C-alpha cells in the first residue's frame, strides 16, 4: 500500500525551509556576533578591588621593619622531662598553675626504691652492730697488760676486722643515701618560679627519661611575656638595639601593645616557612629580635603569632 503526499504539503514544507534559511539563520548569526562582542568588552573591564577580610595594621612610624613574632615565656619555654623512667603515679599540679622553685610536679612509681631503702637501713644497722662488736674486742685485747698473753698476729687480725667493719658501715650508709637520692629523683620538681603552660602527662602513663618530641610538661615565666620576632636578613641592618616596636593581634588590628627591646639573638638562623608540604624550602635567613610586654596590656597566650612593626631610622 503506497502513501501519496499531497502536493500542498510539499509546497508548505519547501516554503518553511526557505524562510528558515533566509531569516532564522542570519538572525542567529547576528545574535552570536553581538554576544561575542559583549563578552570581549566585559572581559576588558577592570574588576573592582576586593575588600580585605581584616583591615591591615596601621603604625605611626615613618619608617619601619615588619616581621612575624611568636609569644613565649620570658624565661623561654622550659621543657620538663623525667629524671628516671617509670609509671606516673601522681601529678601534683594543674594546667595554668603558678609554682615555686622546688615544688613537686609529678612522681614516678617508687615502691621498688622504698623497699631498697628499707634493706639499706637494715644492712646499715647490721654493719654498725658488727663494728661495735669488733671495736669492743679490739679494745679488750689491747688492754691486756702482759703483752706475752696476746700474739701480735691476733692483734693485727682484730685491728683489720675493726677497719673492715668501719668500711662496711660507710658502704651501707652510702647505699642508703644513694637509694634516698633515687627516691627524691622519682619526683620531678620545678626548677624556677613559673606557670604550667602545657601538660602531656597522665597518671598511669609511662614517662621516659630521654628526649621526646612532645615534652611531658612545659613551664615558663609569663610576667612579663616575650615576643620573638623574625626579621628578614635583608632588613636586619635596619634594626638597631633599643628600637621601639609595636605588636598587633592577628585577626584584629585594633588590638595592639607597645614593645620594649630586650636583646638580639646573635646567631642568624634559617627561616622556616611552614606550608604543609612534604618538603619545606628555606631560601633566606632571619635575625631574631626579642621584645617584651606586660601580659596585662594584651590578652595573648604563649605560642600565639603576632604582627610586629619595628621603628627604623633608614
């Protein structure tokens, strides 16, 4: 069965095709040219500058050297370690507490040392008793008036026994003192008057007596505080001793504190740029300058980063 398309339908289709080629395609071409021109013109315009998230610090120095600084204790941060290895049985301080020189910080299991002290005490008593007996016998033999009644060899033997007894008493006493010193070393004490800044130790944990990545405790003097400023080696010559400085709180440039010069670190060290990459690049060196300020004037914490500006005459 064959379908016959009417002549009128063919004419209508042909007319629509001619209209599409004659009007629609040129219009689409013109629209594309207009959009291309618009895209080019918009790309040549300069975008408006972005507003900073945080306003940068402003200083009233005519010339200055800028650097980053880290807050530290004025005594520098003291890493506390255990003198002897063992299990921690007691922690005597709390985080943030002020301690005096000689105050106990934490204690290691001391049961074995205490038992050794008791043994040393018993040994000392036995040695003293034997020495007393040797001294009495020697005194008895030397008190005999008739020298023929006591042989010279026997007197020499008793004298040697007395001398050995004296040395045994000294040895037992030294062992006792050694055990007492070890018992004292099982309690770690503060070397200075300071504040507990960090604690990485808990009761029941093992405290090694060697260098660790994270110190068991960190303490330091926090009144006043110091800020260690890294000055690029290219600007180091511009910083003079006694130069005024100003520290700004990172994240809030409206909070600042004046700084007082303390000293230069005489050794220039490589700059550390921590980017989180597997390999860090060090392409310059920095001079470290120490300034101090009163903690009451700025609520910062040890280890916090700050933006530092140092007045320069050149």
